[in-house]
C-alpha cells in the first residue's frame, strides 16, 4: 500500500518561549508549565500538567522526555493567535513559534476536580508531498515509544515481551516457535547491542492505521511494519537490511514460518509419525520417500537440539535449513507453497533432507536412501518372479531398452537370470556418489552390487555387478547378449528369415539366409542347444567380437558374434554334441553344405518345423531326428 503521509522523528529540543499578546492567563499558564517541565526534564511535572490520556500514551516510560525532544517541533518565541472554546472544559489554542511563525495547536482540557487546565495534545503543522497536515504529538510519541519498546524486547529476547509487540497474526506464528528458535530469531533481528547511549533517529511513514518505521542499527537498518490494533501500534513484520552478507532478513514472519515447518517436521520424524510428516513435507517427497522409508536408518535431531546450531538460507521461494548433529551436517530444503485462494495463507513444506558425512565426504538425501533400498528390493523381487512390467518400471531407459524391451513374451520364463535371482534379498550396504548409488546385497547365493542412477528425479536400476568366472561383471551386458541369442533361437523355430537376416553377419547372410525362404530341416534342433545355460561369455577389449559358450561339450553351443552395423550380430553357431564323431559342427558351413546337396536348388522350400522351443514337453509331436551325417566335420564348400 502506498503511504499517503509521512513524518520524521528528529533530534531537537522543545523550547517554548514566553508568550506575547493578549492570551488568557489560564491558557498561557497551562502551556508555560508544560513547556517548563520539558525544559527541566521533569517527567513527574510533565505528567502533572497533562491529561491522563496524554500521559498514558506519550509519557508512559522513563525515556519519554528524551524521545519527546527528538520530535521536530518548532521552537522559539511563541505568540497566541487564537483561542477556541470547544466546550466548557475544552479549548483549542493556536500559537505561532519562532521567526518563521510555525503554527502549533494546543489541545487543552480542564480537570474536573481541581478546575486546572492541562495539555491533552499538541498538533504540529508539517508538509508531506506538497500537502500541509497537522500531526498529533501523542500519536507520534505513541509510535516512537512503541518502536523503542519493540527494539528493547527483541534485544532482551524475552518471549512474553516479544509477543506483546506483535499483532495477532504475527504473534500466532511466533507463539508456536520453540523458545530456542525465537531467541535466535530475535537476536538476528536486533543485532549487536548499541554501545552508544545516544538514541537513533527513526524515520516513519504513516497512512491512517499503517506505519513503516526505519531504524538505523550498527550494520544497516531495521524496517518495522506496524498497524493499529485495538488502538495500539503492533508490529506485523520486521526486516533487516544489513551491510554484511548473510545478515539480511527479508521477513521475520516468513523466517518464523520456515523455522516452524522445520520444527514440526523434525519432531514428527523423530516420533516416526508419518501422518504428521505428510502435513509438513511436499507430496512428492512424502510419497517418493518418507511414506515407505525406514526412518530409523537415518536419524535426525530433535527440533530443540537443531536450534542450538543452525543457519537459514533463503532465496526466492526456496530455503535451506542447515544444522549439525552426530558429526554430520544436515540440510532441510524448503519450498513456499502459495494458494490461489486469497484467504489461505502461504506455507512452507520440506521437500528434501540431505545428510553430509564429514568423515568420508559422502552426501545422501533421504529420497535416494529410502528409494534406493525400496527400488532394489522391488527389482530383486520382480527378477525372481520374471515380472517384466516391474522390471521395466524400475530400470533406467538404457537398461530397459537394451534388455527388457527386447525379451520375447514367450521367452520371459526362460530368462538367463538363475544365478542372480532368489526369494530373499538382504541389503548389506549403500553408498552414494552424486547421481550414482551402489547397493550391496546378497541375493540367492551370490553377493551382488546394484548400480542405481538418477533419472528425472528418481533412482532406477541401471545394472547389476557380480563376480563370476568366465563372464563380464555387468549383468546388463551379459543379458543384452544372451537375450539376442535366445531371440535368435526363437526366430529359427518361428521360421522368421527376415529377422534372422537382421541379426546375422553379412557373411552368414550371404552363405545361408539370403539363399533360403525357410529354415532348413537340418537346423530344426539348433534352438534347443541355444537355450542351454550360459557357461562363459568373452568379449575382446574393443568389443568387435564376442564368444558365448552354452551348455557343455556333450550338449551345448558356441556362438560367435561380431560387430557390424554398429551392433553385435551372430556370425556362426557351433553345435556341441556327443552324437557325432567330431562333437562339434559349424552351423553356417553345415547349412551351406546341406543346401548345396542338390545343385541348382539353393532356395529350399521346406516343410514347417513341428518342433518348437516352448512346447517340447507338452507337445505330442516329436522333434525331427537329426541325422549324424549332418554333423560330420565341415567339408570344403563347393
């Protein structure tokens, strides 16, 4: 709101000269006695020569005379200009003071019991924004003394006195604050005590029932917003404009609301009261962390303990409350929530808590801590149940795209994850390093390390690390290759020549798949060998080649892959079986030889294979018999 009028409370002495003119003796005597009491710093006589109303408002404490002197009231020779009888016991006396003949208006009233005339108020003519207005000394003194009382109460830090200086809404916020927080807040507002006994000159702007008062302090100024409440000036807020960085306080009321939010949150957290935590945390923070988190894993201090050593940093609608406890720094991030409804006040909610371990320079927020454990257990359970929907939901886009989205629906139950799945998953340790979190667990019979990465504010599983001889430590890398092999087996049994071509090397395509319309009968049983368990997986350093061994020497396969078209494709499959003399047969060469058995008819039109991967136990149809001759040692191509 724009303030229409203003006044300056300045230094100076109220010295009233002897009167001239034809004024009535009673009026002259009343004004003279009042002026002499001011000149002699006699508060007792000043009260004696003023009404009870004026005394209670303008002379209510020992410093009133000093404060009265700093008002800008004209001084010098005084002449009575006019006397107006308002009533039998009420007079208004206009006087001119000094060479410039500044006008003052004395409001005099007669005491009923004694008949004596005393001062009820003084009005000073002032110019504000090109307007001449008469300002009441009692009103100015009331505001000035209220400011002094406000500063004194906040400097002393007495809770009841501080609350007594504030209006209803400001008081409601401060009343709820823990005493330690209020004491710290009052110290930040009041600043260092003034060593000089000389009183600072306040500057105030008034607009009817509202005032903004600026009071100099050691390193800047205090700005107090006040309004009349039931006839008394009360502070609605206070700010500190400091010349020292970090000492600014834009709004004591807002800081109190922030501290109150922190206090409520810490106490609810300590009590494990999740219903209350929901009130003081953002919905995203609560649902994504606190709602399912084990709060005992990351104990936080009580609100009273945190008040002993804290720092509150504010920037726009965000704030951070930093405290120390048990050798670590704890930071609570807050955000201001504003309602679209005018009558609903703003509020502050905790949106994250970050723990800083000073010994190992590690930091972790509660969302990461709780969600890391939750997402690890969720992923482990989904892996055990082969729940593809949950596996995709809990994986990073990279893990999902390279592995889970490529799994054929009817191959889900045959995912090669036997070693890393188990009914029970026990979390051993969690470490945080920026956007990457590692969770050490024991799942099944193996120790595993889950690698979690932050994606769009959520922690998701990006990989699993394990130490098994003969294969990469990365489960993502292993599954990416194995799913491609299993899919290849699926394309074989589905007679999907186009997809076989897409996943085969140029050499394999030229020799076999571009020469046929359907899978030759010779290859009908190859899918069964490709679905055996993984024995080893080796990739060279630059990943140009990959060798996968499945099963064993009696029943298995060796799959050779090479990098073409920017990805790994199958270049050959060597079948391992004890049913042939050589025990190993190259699929690429054997199929080529089989097709070349009838010259001029490379494009065979074979019958649909009756044997499939998924129905081998349930189907009555027996797989085709593999002729031993088909697995003889590879011969020279014609």
